[in-house]
C-alpha cells in the first residue's frame, strides 16, 4: 500500500474518532478553546449546539474522505487532491457557519477569524499550487545552465557528466524536500535506480531530460516535447 493510502486511512480514522468522542462521549474538551471558556459560556455553547455542530462537521469530513477513496481504484489521478479540497471546504465552511452558534458577544469576532483563516489558508495553498505548477525557465549561460523558479539550481557545464532522454519517468520512491501535486514534482525526491535526485517534471510530459551531475541526477521536462529535445541537443553541445 502507498503512503498516500495510509494517509487517507489515518485522516478518516482521526476525524471519525473525534466525531465519536464529541457526539457520543460528549467530551467537548477536545474542541479548540472550549476548555478555557467559563462554565457559563461552555453551557451556552452546548445549548446553542456549537460542540455538536463541530462533531457533525468532523463526521461529514470522515465520511466524505472515505466515500472519495474508491476514486483511486478507477485510475483517477487526483483522488487525494480532491479529498484535501473537500476537507478544507467543509472545515472552513463549517467554522463560518458555526460562528452563528457562538455566544452572542463573540459571534462577529468568530466569524471574522473564520473568514480570515479560510482566505489565508485556501489562498496560500492556491498560490503555492500555481507557483509549483509553473514551468521553470531553463537558461543557457556562458559557463552554466540555470533552472529558475521553485527549487531552482545553477549547474556548471563542467559538473555535468552526461545527458539522456527518457521515454518514461523511473518510479519516485520518496519525497525528501520538494513540492508534489497531481502530475507535478519539484525539488528533491528519491528516484528508483538513481537515489536522491532533483526533479522539475510534469508526469504527463515525455520525453524526460535526465542530467547526470557531480552532485545528483536532475530530471526535467519542458513545456512540450520539442522544447525538452532542444535542451538535450544544446546541452550535448555545451558539455562536449
């Protein structure tokens, strides 16, 4: 089983456990900030249905994540991404809705905090995904080739041992320090048969340019096959 599968199982079990503790055991102290409230506020929140709403929100997340899991068996590539989007929408949407069940004098502040959190987190994740999916620039300098953007690197021609064109990407074993989303991978990953490698690839693109350097292998794809092939030819000339 893959790491993503066990992550999915863990998240389903975690949210289901919290839902059980809150809804069945009525242990509301697991809800953030509840234990620090005064006894009067705690009782008012219970009467307003706030902790029960949190429990139902966790239950919906657990059920939704579990229902979406079989998508991966159909060959759909973005099951985990869809699950994370669902989780964030329900979580932040639920917090905004639940702000109406706060004690009266804290409702406006709770709503404002929930909206700000939603904007910052969803906006930040969206920006990160856009930056991560952006095609890196591949610039030939006088003494080195430079890969710009996230996890970019400057590689002197003298450190390049060889360049190859691959029809398929070797299996990626582990993410060490990088960005991976859907078909995009940037940063340091452990690649089967190559060890710790630097990736700038779109899995949908072929061929893949493999640059073997004195430091580590570098895998990269261009915006289209023609661009990748042009990089391969130019690098071949530069390292001769």
